[in-house]
C-alpha cells in the first residue's frame, strides 16, 4: 500500500451530548450538520456532520454509562503503536 495515496473518508465517535457536540463541531471547526437520525429501536441518535468531503458520524446512545474519570484524558500511545506502516505491508 502506498501511504501517499491514502485518504480518510470518515470517523465515528461516541459522545454523551449530541446537541453540545454538534454545536462544537459546527461553530468551532465549520462542519455542517447534514442529518440527525433517530435509531429505530429508540436506543440512541446519530448525527452526520460534513466538511470538504469528510464526515464525522457521532453516536449518542441511551442508558450508557459514562467513561470513568481516569479514562477521559488521552494517554500516551507507545511509539510501536504509532508506526502504522509496518502493519500495512
């Protein structure tokens, strides 16, 4: 695989407050909210935000426990995990 030809289409993230997250990504980063989808089973909602061909898919689930405080801050990833090219062989 040639990494110079690599592109990223979208990411999906789980969030705790859909409205607050939409406000943040639209007002701070300039994304537009294209659609909000209510999940048919009533267990959550999905928002699709777009900017220049890139999509952020945000999920807010119902009755999900929040992350513990010690998991809310990113931790250092070891350098071996950051070297993605060795796994693309």
